[in-house]
């Protein structure tokens, strides 16, 4: 299997992000004005990279984050396996103190190795990783694609990096993220390595992010 460079980004800011509300895979939100500026800044910084294809989740905020690449007629494919984790009944509303307590307890469970824990109606990390595994088998099987742009979501990226780097899920929170950050991954001889981690160099000229 050929080597690849994977430009893995999180989507730009949405109003849900700005207001501290839960999104997950059940909320198909749009980028807000800041998110659109972030997307444009990323495009301007990386538009000369000879990407072979762009992959996104099924959710609009990822499509909009790479819209300029898609408009430049770069091949684009949506994969459900790249969707954010489902937060079930907590999606689409403000986080309460009770939510914070339940979330903290769930994180403790994950840290202790119980990756089946999930909120009511939502997904567990193991369930997310299972659909991610199918999506990445597909991406990696396309040998002709050497430079690949992938736009996903915060928690999903943390879970994915554990999968690709063969790290236990209890360590997923070591991977920090912010809106429109970049993880640059190298894939060679069947193994992944990180070249850039949560890189936001492309956003430095945006006044609100200085």
C-alpha cells in the first residue's frame, strides 16, 4: 500500500460551538461567520497542496469547511463513518450542571476502560470506532490518492486518532482540538505518525483568534 499524507481537520465554528451547546451527529448545523472565515483562511493557506480527494462526514458543517476545495472541482466523498459521535438526548441544548456531572462520570468510565458507556440514545466510543474502521479501510484502499483532505468533528477525531495510532481509547483526551485545527498525518508501511498536532498556523491572521 502506498504512502499517504492525510490532512485531518475539524470543522469551523458553529453557533452551537460558540454558545457551548451540544451538537453531535444529530445536529446538522451550519458554520457561523467566524467558521466561514476560518474555512477561507485554511483554503488560502493550503490551496496549493495537490490534494487528490476530499472526504467529509455527512454533516453540513464539514462540507462548508472545505467548500472552496469542492468548488475547485476536487473529488469529494461523504462517509457516514466520519460523522461525529451521537450525544443522544443531550443534543441541541445547553449543557446543564447535571449534564456536566453525567459527562464527567462517563469520562471516568472511559478512562477506566469501559468504552461501552454512552448517554441515552447516543453512541459509545467503541461504536464510533467501528464505523470509523470501515471508513478508513475504504480511504486507505484508494492507492492513487497520496494527498488526502479529511474534515471531521472534535470527539470523532480523538477516537479516530486512537484507532489509527493504535492507542487505547482511555487516552483519547490527550488529543486536543479547536475549530478548523489541523492534524497532519503520515501513513507509511502500514503505520500512521503525526507530523502536526492541532495546528492553527493558518488562522493566525484572523483578528478574533490572535
